């Protein structure tokens, strides 16, 4: 496969006219990585400033090469005969102050393999642009809208990217919801001519903290699945629940007990039957002095897996439950 990619790119470059070169930018060596034909979206939520990228392809682990995003900077999708350096360098250029359109233009000018690339970039101000090389495999194209761009190549037909745009523009909800709707619309319109295999979604906050791990609201990948978009939706729901759990933990730290309980309850509603979330909700209640309220939750968790009951006394030693044998005994009394 790598030999065929290199041969194809060599033929494409040899046929390029000299007028396509921008002598103001040093040419980079052609560095094809993977033949990632796909559909994707880069987008910004103007209300929150959140930035995101979502993608689906009939290729293993598409998210590991196509999707790039950084809070307060921008988002990039690089695909077709993909050169991942568009992601790294695109973010670097936007971080340095270039707009997304200017960053994309600069990188294309220095890429001898640009006619087989497909790339989209959006910056923190919502400036966005995309490129579809003339030698991308049909059906290939893109649509740039307000605060988003959708792009696709090797599709079953040429209606895919317009269907994505309509879905994104007409869907209510947060950025993750709207990008998922765009991916679903692409699949419904025909999608990748080869089928489906992997998908990914990244959303970063609009207010960077300087701590990248906190700035990523969603960073999810389905590397291999018969139904990657269904699995991606499941993971998005699970991530939302854990985001509520994290917010609950933060509320506990701030002594906001009612706020914590609201967050924990919201998490459990999203993923009912999740022992992990129910257990830590119960632990929080005990630490608030609400042992009676905690017991039904502990009972539910212990019924799912008795190892949680084995864990419980150990939390006292770690300072996560009161160091009071009577409290622990009372909790364990519901383990039947």
C-alpha cells in the first residue's frame, strides 16, 4: 500500500504545472501517511467558543490522524492522502496568530502533494476554510459555512457534504450534538463508498485553562466497529455523564452539597445502571451526613457486584469515608 501511495503521489506531482507553486514558501517533502478517505466536520460554537472536529471513515483508527483541536486556538481535519503535519503545523500557525484560512493557504503552498489532500481548518474567531485537491478520489468536495466546514472524499455520491451542512445548521444542542448529526447525515446520504469502520470526536472548551487535559470536553475514538457512529454516540453520552460526575466532585470540594447532588443525579440519569456513578454518589451522601439516603444506592451497587462492598471499608483508611466502624457496618448491612 505504501508503495502505491508513493507512486500515485509521484505521478500527481510530475503532472502539476509550475504555476501551482508558491515560491515564497519553501516546499516540503511529500509525506503521505495513510490513505484515509472519509467525511468530517470542523466547527465552532459561537455561544461558548468551543471548537470541535468529528470524523468517520472506512479506515482503522481514523481519529488518530485526521482530527486535531486545541482550546483557544482552532481545529483541523486532514484527510484523503493524509499528511498529519497539517494538524500539528496548522495549530502552531493559528497559535502564533495566523487565521485559519491563512494557515491553510501557507501549508498548501509548501506541499507538493496538495492536489491529493483534503483539509479544513477553523480558528478561535470562527474564521474557516477548506481545500479539496483536484486529484482526490470522487465523489469529493466540501462546503464552508458560518463557523463550520464539512468535507468528504471517496463518497458514494456528491450529496454527502451538503447533507452534512444542512444537518449541522438545523440541529439544536451543543457542538457535539450538532457534529454527530452531521456525521449521521453523511452516512444516511450514502457515506464512504467502502462502508464504515472508525469514528472520532473532539470538543475543546472556548476558555482555555492552560491545562490541555481540562480543556478537552470530549476526546473520543472508535477505532474499529461495525457501527462506529452508534458507538461514538454511546461514548458521547457516557462522557457527558462523567463530565457531570467531575462537576459534582468539584462542587463537593467547594462545599456545594446541593450542587454536587444535582450533578451526580444528572450523571446517573444519562447512564442508568452504571455502578461506578451510583457508588460515588452514595459515598458523597455519607460524607454529607446523609447515610439513610445513601443506603438504597449502596444496595443497588452491591447487587450489581459485591466487590464494591469489599472496597467500601478500604475507603475509610484512604480518608474517603468516615473512619467510623459503625458507619461502615451500617453501609455493609445492605449487602445481601
